[in-house]
């Protein structure tokens, strides 16, 4: 008899099918990230071994060195079928700081001189 367990009770499914796992990433499609992608994410939880967990379209991404609630920029380093791994990008080096040199000043002629003190 299909649908009846050894005690004689009929098996029933509640919640219309998948229930708890409904938000799970569907393995039939390609992961929504690729190695080298940079994303802004919020860490939703911390895994058993201490890595932060972020999600992109239901796809789980492990980010070491983060805590729940952190809003970080990450770079994807490895992509598997069900999960990905990323590194936190150093947020202290913004694009503006990289474009303008910190230790230089213009003199009156418009030339740049180093202002390092020895």
C-alpha cells in the first residue's frame, strides 16, 4: 500500500509540498555568481565554524571574518553546485583614496612634490 506506514497510518504532506525548503537554491540552474564577482551583501548568520553566511538569490555564500549584520563588499573566490566562498574586500581603500595620492602636495608652479618628513 502506497502512502501508508508500518503502523497503518496514512502519510500526509502539510504546507503544499516543499514547505521549509522552498527558499532553497534550485540545483537545476546555474549558480547566480561567478568566481571574481564583487557583491555588496549583508551577513545573515554565522556558520558552525565561524564563517559569515550571505545569500544571493537563495545561493549560500560563506564569508570568513564577518559577523551577523555586517554589510560588506565581497569577492567570490570559489563556486560549487550548492554554495560559494568569498573573501571580504578591504573597505578601507576606497576608489577616491586610490585615485589621489595621499603624501603629495602641489607647489605654486603646479608640480607635485613629495611631502614626506624624514
